[in-house]
C-alpha cells in the first residue's frame, strides 16, 4: 500500500509566513462572503482574518460556506474600525473595483503579490477589502499605501468579495511557491529598518497637520486635499522607523520655535497653500 504523507500548508509554501499577512474585510454585509473568504484563504495557505464591524458574525451561513476553513473563522479578530485592524501593519494594500478621484499608487495582482512576498518578513501586511455594495470609502482607501485593481471586463468590473480575495491570495501563494526555484532576491528588496506601522503613521499625520495649521500653511476650514496629498506622498515613500523619528523630531522642533516666537510676539512668515497654488497657476499662464 502506498501511504504517501500529505504535505502541510507550511511544507507546500515554505517561504511564506502566514502569521505576517492579514486579510481585512470591512463592514461585510453577507456572512456567506465571510465564510467563502475564509475558505479561499485556507486554500491559499493564509490564516489571519480580521473583520471590521461585520453586519452579521458569527453566523451559521459563514460557517457553512467556510467548509474546512472553520478554524479561520474561529480565530478571526473582530474590530470596530479599519485603523484598529491595520494599526500594527507596515504595508497596507487596499482593493478597489474602480478608480478614484485622487489617483493613488496602483499595483496589479502580480506586482501586489511580489511586494507582499518580498516585504512580509519585515512588515506586517494588511490586504483590505471593501463592502459588497459600495467598496471602501475614500478615508479607508487613504489609509492604504497602494491600491490593487483586478483587471476585469468593463461590462462587469466588480468581483464578488470572496472571489477578489481568491485572486489576490492566489497570486501571493503563486509568487511564494515560485520563489523556491528562483535565485536570490535583488539587494534593494532588503531594507535595514522596519517600516513605520499604520499607528505610527497616523500619529505622524496628526502631528504634521497640527504643525501645518500652527505655521498657517494649512487652514482646517478650507482643507482642500492637503492631508490626502500628504498621505499619498508618505505612503509612496514608506518611511521607516528611523526616518519617522527624524520627522517627528523636526515637527517637535518647529513647535518649539513657534512657541518661542509667540512668546517674543514675532509674526509668522512664509506662504500659505492658497498663495502657493495661486503662484503656480500664474506661472502656468
Ligand atoms: N460596487 C463596489 C464593489 C464592491 S465589491 C465598488 O464599486 O467599489 C466588494 C469588494 O471586492 C471591493 O471593495 C474590493 O475589495 C473587492 N473587489 C471587487 N472587484 C474588484 C476588482 N476588480 N479589483 C479589486 N478588488 C475588487
């Protein structure tokens, strides 16, 4: 009798550490989709599911659709907000069926898988999926550093939620399994420092906004898209923890200088964003 031992998930995909990669579902309405997502994840060797404010969970419908992936449902973390879900992540990738007003760095399925694979050992990764009816809203998309759009027929561009999870996680598993046969990764894939986490980035954006208001560059009554642009900029650069300390230090020093100027009653100088935009539009004409 030929009793061949079935390989474990770790043996099937030894170069991926599933504890570092979370699938995050935001405000899902149909529990069946949560179950189908768990199943797709287990098919692809992933384990970490985070549910942000699900409408109906736990649920028999989710358990039924999960089939042999009930353990993923049982271990799923349920949180109230997306901020909480991604707080400890250094790479946050949002998925969207359509392009948004302010263009964001885009990845396709393969380049997303490549990035996740290369970075997941040093940064926790969140793959964020939206509501069945309306997807992710702009604030949620802006918490992500990259967006992924799965190319689809324009006549029917939106995938079922768990089908989208399937495609993205399939690409990641495929990439991780390919690597076994490939040569060493190029040097630039390794970064000496960890990237700042979502929580550290949020604290930085709050600090940056406060300082930009204090130096009168930013008017919260007329915010335009300044903070979104700052999020996009720093998301593109992906600052590491050391760079984050430097930036926070600069901001604190600016605050210190503002305070001493105020004490000496010296009026602030410099241009506001309105003046800069006006100057740029005049230069163009
Ligand atoms: N009507 C919604 C679609 C929501 S589909 C919209 O226009 O955004 C539910 C979720 O599945 C989406 O939020 C996204 O996470 C994922 N999804 C669906 N189609 C996708 C596609 N083509 N590319 C990437 N993600 C997709």
